[in-house]
C-alpha cells in the first residue's frame, strides 16, 4: 500500500514532532518564522520547510504584515484528525467504566475486612 504524500495528508504532516510543536506555538497566535525557529531551536529554512508542509495540508495560514509574513493556526484542517480520534471515545469510556467498577469493588472489599 502506497503511503500518502506528506504534503497532502494531515496525518502524515502532524506525524513530524517539530510540526506539532509549531502548531502548539501557533495556538497562542500568529508569529513570524524567525520567532518560531528561535523558540524551537531550529534553522529558519528548517522552520520554513515545516510551515510549507503545514500550509499545504491546511493547518497553517500566512498573511503579510509589512515586511513580515505572519503564520497562524487554521484549526479547521485538524477536522479529519478530530473525527478519527473521536471514534475511540466509546473505547475510553468503557475503559474508565471498568476502572471505576474495579476501584469501587476494591473499596467495598477493604471496608468489609
């Protein structure tokens, strides 16, 4: 099975930890690439490369502000990830219910001792 291109698939794009770090920083607001690169300890060309990938999958938008290009989060691009992870909600709810039942049984046993 062929792997989806990083530039066209949001899952592949966010598989890279530094891209997730960029998205985390952009949650607080728009920033120029120089600030992102400095904060993440990477080169500006490296940060630009990651931003290009994130823009291509619709997770980051860019706008001109004077001489700067400001990058901002476009969380609408995370919808496929949100929808996919939401499918595991029932699994987690059932797991927590089993854990809660176990803890209640354990408390009951200790009270009876």
